[in-house]
């Protein structure tokens, strides 16, 4: 009996052709496509489960950095002014910033220290400091530049430290979390429900996986800020609604080249040794 290969993913395209190329095997996709999208006999859509809302923003007459700082400042200060229970407020306290490159993330990290704080002060001043001013410390990062110890410390902080309005036992949860595609897989933290995506990611699958980090337990909101100088971003902004209503069909198939030179150099010797040991 041949071994059964099981793979799991939320974003797959052309699975049948790829498995045929890689393994020369038949493939069965679960759950299979049915007549009704909400009910495929094997799985039903849960109407009570919240998802996430996508909002597109493209500045006109403003620079990318200025819009970025204003967006972050507004989301952070609104979290301060939001009148709700501590548990609800905690769910929208941390703003997650997703970046396509470490260079863009580094620019945002410096913006947080200067422009974002100034904009928060202006927003608080408009309301005569009735709700107070949000105090922003250093932004937390989930990137390859951060050591494993710091990564674990940040994840531990996100999972355990909660917002509390109690003056005697007040805690300081994470205000801003800056991340690259490291956050796309395996980060399941219920309290992350606000995300700002800086620029349309190159792959639709990456966009789906990254934005799926929010709204996993509570309603989530994803703001996508487009760059008006890039024609691709402008196109995504113009087709925002139809794209987001059916973006699973735009998932690009992963490139599969089973007999490429790097693949042979990495794997062929192991296969030859395994064959020698088993057949001799």
C-alpha cells in the first residue's frame, strides 16, 4: 500500500495538476465542491461566526508616509476613545501593521516614534483631551531581524497582557505590532482584530493568509492602504469590491518544477542512498 500524503492549506489553486507533476498521483480535495457554497455536505458555513471587513484607502495629494501616520494615529486614538467593556476594548487595542518588505517596516517604525505621536496629540486636542491621549511606546515587531528570544517575548505579551481600565492594576498591552510575511502562518491570537496592510502584497494567497490573522474570534477590520504611484495598486483599488468578494479565485498556482537543477542537487543523493539500502 502506497503512503498517503496529506497536505493542508486555505489557499490552493490547480492542486490536481501540481500533485500529478510532483508525485504522479491522483489527488482528492476536501471538502469537495458542492451545489451550494454554504453547504457541501461535509462542511457547513457557520452563520454566527464573524469574519472581517476590508476597507481600501488610496491617498490623493498626500504622501504615503503622511497617510500611514494619520491612519495609525486615528486607529490608535479611536481605541482609546472607544466606550465599551474592557474585554471589547482589548480586542481592538492592538493595531497590526503588515508590510511587504523590511525596508517599509523600518520606515514605519521611525514614523511611530515621531509623526504618529504628534498626530495622536492633535486628535486628542480636537476633543479637548476629554478621553485622554494614547501613550505610544516602542512598537513590537515580528520579523526575521528580531531574535528568537524577543519574538517569544512579544508573542507571550500579545497572548497574556490584557487591557484594563483599573487604575490600580493597569496593564500595558501591545499598542502597535509591525510584521512582515512571518505573521502569515501560525499566529492565532484572538485579540488581534485591527490590521493596516501597507500596499497590495504580490500574491493573493499571501494577502488572504496575512489578513486572516484578524477576525478569528471577534469581528475584524482590515485597512489596505494603496500607493497611488503604483499602477498595480491603483488597479486593485478600482476593482476593490469585486476582487474582495471573490479573491479566492485569484489565488495564483505555486510553481512546480520537480526536476529542476537545485531540486536534483538537494534531493537526488538521498533518494539514491535510500534505494541502495532498501534494494541491496
